[in-house]
């Protein structure tokens, strides 16, 4: 009988011990190829905090890959307020005069937010 009471007490109190759910929700919004400048184009990409609270500085990291190569990353991130969007510009440039060349991209937000399903985006852009 003592064990049953102990188990019930543990089950009732375990949600209190569980880690609190994060109140921020970072989302990958879009990836775009910038207009041609001096014969080159570069990627821009946007993320947004859809949650009701700010994402603390350092609580997320943003990685951007093109054709399997990491071309941009942000591991020392700043606080992102509720509703705030950030637009990044990748440093690597691609020659614009390559008709038909495919660039496969992958944008990843590494975080422990409230919705993991919207933290990744992959796609393809043709020059």
C-alpha cells in the first residue's frame, strides 16, 4: 500500500518537475536570392519569433547550407523579441550568368523552442 501511495505522489508531482515549455517559437520564414550586383547574386533568408515571449540571446543558432556546403552561420545570437523578424545575408556570392544552374539550400534554426516543425526549410533555386 505504501508503494502505491508513493507512486501516485510521484506521478502527480512529476509534471511540476518537468521542464517548463519555452514561450518563444522561432520560424524559418523564407529564403531568397538577391538581385544581381556586379554579375553576382547572394542569398538572403529570414527568421521570425512567433511566440508570445522573447527568445533569449544565445538560445538559438542559425545555419545556412547551399549544395551541402555551410556558407553562413550565426552561433552568437541576440535576443529576439516576440513578433520580431531578422534578415540575414549570406557572405558567399554566386555568378549570375549561369543559366539553369541549381542551388539547393537548407536553412536550420537550432533551438529548444515550442514548435520544432517550423525550424527547417529546404529548397532549390535556379539561376
